[in-house]
C-alpha cells in the first residue's frame, strides 16, 4: 500500500506546473488558518483565478487525489506539496544555527 507522501516515479513535471504549485500551497495554508479541513480545486480556483481542471491536473503530478464532492484533505495536501517542492528538506547543518548576540 502506498503512502500519500510517496512520490510518483520519475516524471517530467512541466515548468508552468512547477510555478503554480507554490501558489496552491500558499492558498491552502491560508484556508487552513481559516479552519478549513478540506479544499477542492474549485475553491482554490476561485481564490487564484486558475481553472479548476488545471489545478486538478497539476496536483496529479504530486501524487495526491481528492475525494469527489469533498476535495483534498488540507493537512495532507500541505504535507505533500511541501515534500514535493522540497520545503521539508532542510539540511541538518542549518537546523542548529543561532544568531550571534551583540553585547
């Protein structure tokens, strides 16, 4: 059984799709702040003025599928997009840095 965070096998994602994915992530994070648990491509479409079918097609590259008449689970969609975009791959060497204090 595959995990929702598992990436599809190597495939070429079109550059316009790669440019739109951060928009989707940002929009879904805003919806989460408003308390939404599920989001549809139609909801995202209304917010960022991109056709809902294009959004669904773009999201198919990140190996997540929504449920009919329900949409995508917000927390899962955020995790999948962050993972796909590499936002969760922070090098260990940067995780322990602190800013110097000036006396």
